[in-house]
C-alpha cells in the first residue's frame, strides 16, 4: 500500500537506513534469525516503502521489523514506539467520522493519515502480536482496524495495555483523544 511516485533524497535515504539498522541491531528480540543485509536489500529496491517508513519515523512511530512472511519473503514492520506515536494522536477513526463532527473537528482521521503514509492500521491480532515483543501503550491507546459490521453501527475499536493485559475497547468513531493515536504496519 506504499505511496506511488514519492521518493526520499539520497541524504534522507542514508539517514533512514542508518536509523533502521541501529534500531534493528538494538532490538534483536523482535526479529530473531533475520539479517539486516536482507532487510536492507529489500528496502533499497522499494523507494516508496522506504518513504513510508520515513513518514512512520517522522510521526514518532519508531518502525522496526517484527516478522518475515515465509511465503512472500516480505519483511513486516510495525510501529514500535513505547507509546502511541505522538505525531498521530488526536485523530478520529475515519473520514466518515471526521465529516460527521459538527464542531471541534480533529485535523485528520487515522484511516486517512495511514493511507497518506502508505501503511495499514494494526488489526487487533497484530496489536496483540506486538505486545508479545515488549511493553507498548501503557499510558496511551491506539485505534485498530475495525470490522465493517461495527463501523456501520458508528463504532470503532482501540487497544491499550494495562496490568500486563491487552484490552480491546470500543468508542464512537468520531471521538478523539490526546492520548489515542494509531500504530501502523508495512510489508516490504
């Protein structure tokens, strides 16, 4: 889902690749058995996805490799910031929710910003997978991809982790809070 026709400058490419390498090496528990050279090779041939990873970084997501798809060989990146990314908070769930607000509209919606970034919101299952890798969202919460039947009724789902337990909640899709953002995933 990476954006087409967007590229980083050579300097930006070097900077984001260096940052991703350092994070990869610092957090080997997230990707045991994987080699940075293989990740880098894929990134160097996917300019649009490298752009998306840079956008994830610019919005404080701290993307890192968490898995590799055995069938496609794709590396899977998740936002691994300790709390919900600061640059992606105070957003309602989607465009429909944003347009339904009569006053005090947030700047954007989680779904629209994710699309702009070329990433996907984590699903509940992916969110739970992330929590097996560390402690995330102990003070914040993150919107997760909401099933269509819930969204049609006006709701949206979000998760957080308290008391060493992942909690799944619901809220009106038009709601937004300073402590709620979203985490994304990207396949490269």
